[in-house]
C-alpha cells in the first residue's frame, strides 16, 4: 500500500526583516507541527515555504538599508532561513519568490490567462511623485482624510475612522517615501485579471470545501457575496517579475512588473520546482499536476486570516482560469491574530517580540509550546508576559519536566539506572492504559484536523495523567515493602517518558529528542504511537540503562518578566 502524500505550504514571510511571534504563530509553526505529525504517521510529506521578496516595501527597506534591492533580499532571505532553522521549522525547501522558476511560471500564468480571455489592459489614474520619480502605491500616499480630517491618513484607508479611500481623495497629499508634496495624477496602463468572469467557478470551488474551517469559509464568502472585482496584477515598479508577452517585454510595460500578490502564491509551485532542481530524482510535477500524479495529493495551506482572501479567491482564479490541471488546495487552515497586549505586533514599528530576540531570552521549544497552547484559532489571542510565564512554568516545568525528572532520578537511585524487571501490571496500570488510549485517540484526531490548541490541550492532559499516576502509585513508598510493585510503577513511568517524547516531538522537537534519548528510544521519535495504551506502556525492554537529563525547563522568574517588560514593553498604557 502506497503512503499518503501531503503537500503543505505556509504563507510566505515578507522579506523586510525578521518576523514577529504573531507571524510564527499564524502560519509557519502550525504548518511545521502538522508536517512533523504526518511524517511520524508515515505520510510522504513535502513542506514548502519561501520568502516573499517583491513589492514596494522591499524597495524602500533596501533603500533605508543603503543597499540595492537584490543584495538586501539576498541577506534577508538567509537571515529568515537561519532563524527558521533555529526555531526547528522543518521545511523541505525554503525558497525565494525572486527565483528564476517563479519568474518563468508567473509569466506563463499571465500568458495563458490572457489567451483564455481573462486579462485585459486598462488605463488607471495614479498619484505620481515628481521628486521621487515614481508612481506611488496607495499606502505610500498620505494626507488628510476627507471624511474625518485625520492626518496622516493613508491612500487606501484611514486608520482613524476606517473609511476606505482612494489616494486622489486625500486633502493635501504627500509622498510617504520622501514627504514631497510635488505630486500629480497621471494616467498609467495596467493589466487586470477578469475575476468577475470566474465568480461562479470560484464559488463552486469554495462550496466544494465543506471541511474548510469556519473562519476560512466566512472570509471567502464575504468576498464572493460582496461581488468579486477585476484585479490589477501589474505595478509601476522596478523590482519584481517583468511583464512579458510571447517571451518578450510587453510593449508599454517595460517599466512595470507583476503585482506581488499575483506572483507570491505562484511561488508555492515555483519553490517546489526549486526543490526539485536542487537534487536529482525529485519530481515537482507529481505534487502539482493532476495529470502527472498529483490527484492523490492532499494539499494543506496554513496562514493568518489576512491572507485568506488571496488564497480563496485570487490564487484559485489564477489556477482555474489557466484551464490547466493544477492541484488545488484541499484544506486551508486559517488563524486569527496573536496580538501584543491590546494592540498588534508590528514589523514596521518593531512592536512586540521578534523571532531573533525571542531566542536570546529562551530556547525555541519554550516559544513553540506557548504559541501552540495559546494558538489564535477561535479568535484573536493576546500575548502578555504574565500569561507566558504562568503557562511555561505550569506546563513545561511543573508537569512535563517534573515528571521526567522524578521518574528518571528515582530509577537511578533505586534501580541502578536500569529499566527493572519483576512484577505485573495491576488495576492502576489497567486504568492508566485505558485513559491513555482515550487521550491518544483524542489527540490524534485533533492533530489530523490541524486543531492546534485542542491538540496541545490533549497532550498536556496526557502529561497530567502521568503525574497523577505517579503520585497515586507512589513507587518511593512501594519500594520499602514491595520491590516488584515499585518495579512495575517505574517501568510504566519510563514507558510514559518515551510516550511523552513521541507525542511532544511535533511541538517541542529538541526537548522531545533529549527525553527520548534519556530512555534510549531516540528512534521511536520517528513513529507516531498507536491508539493502544497498554501496548504503548510496555514498549521499553527491561535491562536497558537510562539516565536523567539536565533540567529540561527552568522556571521563568518574576525578575525576568520585569526585565523583559522593560525591554520589549507590556500593556500599551504602561508604554
């Protein structure tokens, strides 16, 4: 029987700097947990991600850094790749939207869409900055809001009253790039994808995805019910995928590129091509072309809610409109926002803890566990230092770390550091096995459904079972009168240790490896447990030496919380 094949993509992190914890919590981390789980279940998994490198913000960030945009993107891509590895994100490939593969594929999709009557040229009016020598995207024009008189309002939306705006409506507009007021409205030609022609087919596609989460479906239907609009897919920029036709520069578009939101989702396919081109024997088409084997692939996308519209409307419009046999998403798992106290994390304003700074404070596994256990699935969730301290101390130090330390230290002192023989399981072990079986089934179902928070809760409940068992069985008391009974409890406890490691591996992979090796079961990490609690509590062979690891998780002290609050800020009122 062939193994299931699962393609996983997480939303592409933008190139302008190290990402904050909210980015990690809403896309890359849950995708990684799911990928690790499915690999352990025996699936053939391909987890693809990449840096999203085109668009005005990349040009401006490069200019601010005093670099040409290619050099800037080269450096930032490597930084983001390195920080992903430091957080144990198990990408099979971490590509780049500026790759030759993405350039060719983006140009291909534009051409086939036009051949199918789904692209047309239109004349727009846009703000041109004479001093900057460039057209300004909407959000790079600022001025006074014509509705509420707030200043500065952006050309796409007023942050004060929420009104959606056109930059030509702003009073006393200026360039957000240079602050110049030397602006004028000019005509410019752009390409539009005629999404209105595809509305019924896109709706039918969403209707067919009954197992999409409610958040995903609600966002998709909101856009469909409001009525799709034709979407501009080119911009007046120098950095991006050049606009071509029949393999040559498109007349009149020599100074334009494709819009970043047109080429970025295409990079999922292109990054898979990058992966295939990096080593012999890899076939990207069997993951993406349904006429070449991808019809049996389960494709899972993971992203924050702000990206859902592009992936339920715009990217499907590209694939559907091409009339080519491309694999489409089966499950789009969307997340709400992880907020920083009462406000949003912000890359541009450096608000909140970012991935590099987080690792200066604590190991990656600590952050991974917190972000999974507090995953913003049913609604937005807020990071606070106090809640972070409380969860880490209770779950990781008191429940998991304490159990592993207690049973292994006891084995070392009373059984010479060897898994003991003797005795037979009794009613307490039978009850434990039944409870473990029930929780294993619950956790596995949640993991398969990519219900991250529920999965973490189920895992913690299994850790708690172990602690409750050890307290009730009390091997430190039994050893005084019944060594065989104490041996049974210790064997059961050590099997719980390896079970904890295997179940925890998708969440806290580095620590799980330490725990597994403490009982000589490193290879077991690669296999997801069965649903048979009795079997899982009788895996380790007697006579095997074991050794307690160093303290797995040190408690976060109040003094550390005070220091970090001072450094990174806390509640907005305090700041």
